[in-house]
């Protein structure tokens, strides 16, 4: 089993096409890996029978000489994506038992490309959280451990996805990123995570958190696998009014182009109080790697960065309060009966939503209320525009921007969950890209002195995912990150 798990996605696809392995064998290995690492709680629904059936169909297509781009590759799906005939709950009590009669566009694209669904992955409830600790199924656990052997968060909200890829219980996984929910878990778990440009991947069939911010993206072990998966995920979708018709570039072809002649911005505002010194050191090392590869490093300014987090935590809860108003116990999901209709609404929502979701609904309802809309929500939208203008100005002179991914490495489970403000600060480097609708990728760059992964973030121009992959591939090659988590199927190192 461990030999099959050692193959990355590009290698596994080549082996499948050559018929040196079968999709059923590969899927069986990953199902075994998921069971072997079940203590990490990264799966909430392992769909073994369904996966083996899909793998058998992949083997047929391979034998017929008609393989898809992801033919036979085992993929885990964040529980925020609706999957036809398979329970999809957004890891919330209020959707417990909900089985969609339809498939999200992103997962449809993956299955049409030959991907095999292993199961549904743990996440923060309705994607609200920074550590995957708000899930009704309990926290997902990071397969990495420091020298003290304490359980660590895998990041949030897509913590189950990052944990599964790092633990080798999924070859690839889907995630969503509203304020950093792909990039932060990727950094914490030592994997590659991409947040595409807003509109690049359809949001149809993804349970909504904040509709102007949410974007689906891939988790993989390395940059080439990420470009492969992204090539299949992205599409224009008539069912999503925010979907773009701008053609996707040749992502795989961008990997070998290098960075010679590119200008990479280094924003001075990303030096912040409370950052770990090891994060700063890695950021400086990343700059050196790009300079050695032929890029020109340019000092740039994004003056409104300090307002990004406050603006985000007004806009995102406001949109969440609107989106989550539909969960009332009438049409689907949990229902708690009461003597009156209003009583049923109140009882259902009180029992169905967890503390963090209720907190954000209350904040969102407040900032949208009469008398506070102009003072808070409207002002936050104006700040959002200024943040986007900052990036537009900078991208007139640079091709991409290099920043830290997170202010620290992964932290112990339970340490920050009772302190929402401290928890929110984990997204300080990732939120600006969501407010501006920009693509961003995180690549593992090294380990802390305690043996935990740290990541580097690259932000790009709108719809220039290929440019991100150019820079990310150079950073990955320079970093030579081959470390394995302590708790993986087949043994760690």
C-alpha cells in the first residue's frame, strides 16, 4: 500500500495510463489509508463502495484508451460541496442528514475528468473558523506534531482537506477559501493550496458562507499536482452569475517557465507585531530564492492592509446572516417543533447552529440593521474598494507579490477557540486577497525549530493563475520540502 501512496498525482496518472497500476488498486490503498488514520477525524463520511465503483469505471475508460485528465485519481471532498446522493452537511447540525439531489459544478467537473470520490471531509461549520474546531463532528487533527506531541489544528475552515492530503489519506482534495480557508490550512499542514481568482471556479452547489468572497480551490502535495487538479476544476457556469468566461491559461505549461525577468513585490505592511521570527526568516529566504532564480524583488506598499481584517469581519458576517436565513426548519435539514411558527424557527436555529455560526449571524444582522448599515457595512465596502485599488496600483509595476502565509505555525487544539479575536488574527495575511478577488497560492517552505511546517504565499493578478504557478514552482524547487508528517498512512518521518 505504501508504494502506491508514495506516488503523487502526476506520477499516479502516468502509472494508471501505462496500466502498471489500476484505479481500483489505487483507490483501495487510499481507502485503507483513510481507515488507518481515522483518529485524525478528517473524514466525516468515507464512501468506500461508491469510490470503488467509480474506480472500476475509470479502469474501463483507461482500457478503452479514453482517460480523462484526472482518470482514476482518488479525491476527498470538503463537506461544503453538495454531492448527489451523498450526505452533505457543511458540518452543521442544521443540515444533518441532508442528501442533495444534485451535484456541485466543481465536483461534477472532477468526476467528468475521471476523478474518484473517496468521501466527504471535515470542515468548520459552514466554513466559519480558523482551526476546524467548530465542526459538529468534532475537530479535525493535523497529522504533523511538534516535539511535545500535542494535537494541533490543521487550520480552517478546510482543515479536513489539508489534513487528509498531508496524511496521505487523499491524493487530492477540494477546499473553499473565504478569508484564507485553503491557504492557511495548506501552510499548517505542509501542502500546496490555491485560492483561484473570484469567479474562476463555479460556486454553484457549494453551501454559501459569504457569496462575494467564497471561492473553491485545490489541495495537493505539490505544485504540479495542484495545476493538474485546477485545470479540471475551473469552468464557466451559466448557473453561477459570478462565473467568468475568461479562458483558463495553460497551467501545466507554466510550471517550467521560471521567474527570470519577473518583478516580485514585497509589501512592507506585511511585517506585523506578533509574527514568529521563523516566519520572518522564511519570508526573507523566499525572497532570496526568487532573486537567485532571476526575479527582481521590489519593495511595494499596500497601505490599507491594516484595515482588511476589520472590513472582512463586517462584510463576511453580513453576507453569512443573509445566506443562513434560509435554514429555518421548513424545507430541509433539522427541524425542532414548537407551538408557533416563530417558535419553531427559533428552536430550530438555536439547536442547529453552533456558537461560532450564531456569533457571526448576530454580528452580520447587527451591521445590516437600520441605523448601522451606513456606519459599518457601507464603510467596510468602501474600505474593500481601497484595498483592491492598492493591489491594482501595485500590479502596474510587479507581476506577483510574496508574503508570509500565516503569522505562526499550527497551534494546539483548543488553545484559541474561546478567544474569537485571537482566532481571527490567523487570517491576517490571507484576507486581503479575498476582499480584492485575487488568486493566491501557498507552498510549504520549511520547518520550524519544533518541526512544524511553514508556508509562503504568492498573490497574483486577477485570472493569472499561470503566473502564480510559475513562482510557486520555483519556490517549491528551492525549498526542497520533502518532509512527511508524523501521522501518515504507511509511516512518517
